[in-house]
């Protein structure tokens, strides 16, 4: 939990909260004592003690507060719901008068939400007394509206004294995030028949990478299993290198998203989101059929480095990794798609079907069985798997959404 404190008073509730007025009251008390006016002096002293005590109380109240914030689940699709649970614990004897406020991204809808207090910013607010060594827990239901990677901002906590004279604020951050995958569409909506993809899928069985069929080496990334590291080659090149295993399946897919194609026109955001939905649907379809699948995208990711580069393989974490990368993807191209694909040609398993999502036309490299193009909004054209020739296909119009 990260804490960021602010010492500024949020509002003036009494003239005695002003420092100049308190100094003048102190001078007045000395004068009253000088002329032996004990009752007015005692009243002035009482006011000073109350104001200073309240000031200390509001400042001390914001300390030793612990925030526990959780989302369940943290990964979901548009339209699904998640539970936001917030628990604030007062780990001191002094009771605290709290007002809490939490901002929520506009793409996350708060279900059953009462209108927040007008004097508090944010979308969710709570107000109450937190006694010594006690806690307060509240739960809200959020519904995802749109694909994205959302990090919850810090909770703003106002600490007040019992008299309501002072208010100090502190930001409590628990570093929580929510991943909303792209919307899935069924294959009939994509107008894609499984027969359009080349490969033998007559037997449904668990398909795993064959450790004997090593087709090359590539730089190791943290999302790869450690068992793929080639220690001998890594020591020779003084960097971690991983083996590229050819899966024991005849059909292998590599999805390539050309984000640059959606920046040429100003109104391409809808087409971009629809294309990511298509990529997510194909990845889920491949997972359900036991087909190894990879992803390439020439754009930046939210809170993740560089373009997307996920090797063609299959495993329990492959599809969630692809979906999360698509959720993080931004409409911000980093380099042309052909430039991203060129160094990957030697890493693609032999016989891979390359599916290009966007308006980029490329030639099929050696070893790629066929190239399929999807252009958003284009009229569907039947795919003919018999025109593969020498593993190089002419440009094909793709299948629209």
C-alpha cells in the first residue's frame, strides 16, 4: 500500500482555524490575564485548546491507516461483472472520522450505486466513524463496458476531527488493476469456415510442443517457461536464449495485427476494436481446437514494453497471454508490420498459417503455408487452400466483420 499525504486544509469551517486568528487569540488571552480578567482568559484558552486539539486530531487520524482493495475476478470480458471490495483498517487507538472517495474509469459501470456526496470527488464515496483498532468494509459491483487495461486510482481519504473544524487528506494506493478482454464473436459471424484453414484436424487430442522438434532459438522473455531455455547457447552468446519447439499439430496459426492501418483515417477506432475482437475470437477458437497459436502486433501496450511478440505454441497460459496482450494494446503503432515480421520469419514453425488483420499486404515467407488477410468491412471472399503453390500466396482479400 502506497501512502501520499497532503497537509493542506480542505476548507475553512471556523475563523479559529486560521493561524492569524489563533495568534491574535493568544495575544488577547495574555492581555486578559495581565488585567486579571480570568473568566474571559479561561474562555479564550479553552477555544485555543479545542482548535489546536482538533487540528492535531485530524492530522493524527490519517496515520496508521491500512487499505486492502481487491477485485474478483481481475480478468473478464465486456458485459461481465466483478466485485470491488474495499477494507480500511484503523491500526491505532485514536478514532477517526473518515470520508473516503474512489474514482472509477468511465468504461466501468457501477451497478446499484447510490449518488456520491456532492462535497466529495470520485464515483464511489463512504463517510463514517472508524473506532480504534477497527475496520470498515464495503463492496461494489462493477460491469465492464469496453476492452482495456484499467488501473484503479488511489482512494482519497479525508480525516476529520470530532468538532468538524479541520480536514486533512491522504491518498491510499493498493496498485490494483482490471483486465477486460476484447469481445468474442462466433465463427459464423466471422463468416470463416474451419475448412478454410489448411491443416489436419480430424482428431481432437491434447496437442503439446514436441521437445524433439526444435526449429530454432530466440530471445527468452519472462512469459516463456524456464524449461525452454537453452543454457549452452545462452552461455555462448552471453544472453538467455529459448528453444523454439514445433508443435505436433498440422495446423498452426500466427495472428498478426497491423495497428498502423487504423491510424490513416481519423474514424478507425471502431474498426480497430472490431479487429481485436476478431483476433481474440480466433485465438479462443484455436485453443478450443487444440491448435497452437501466436500473436504479433506492431503497437504499444498499456504498462508493458514494446510491441506484442508471442511465439506460436500451445499451453494452459497461451490463450490468456494473447487475450491480455490484446486488452493492453493501444492505437499507437511503433513500427511497420513488415518490419516486425521480418525477424520472426525464422522463428515461425514450418507450415504455419499467417493471418494478417489489417490492410497490409505482404508476401508469404518460406515455410509459411498460407497467408490470410482480414480487412474490416470488406466483402468476404472464399479462401481457396489449393492455391498455395510453392508456399507463397498472392494477396487475398479477407473476411469482413
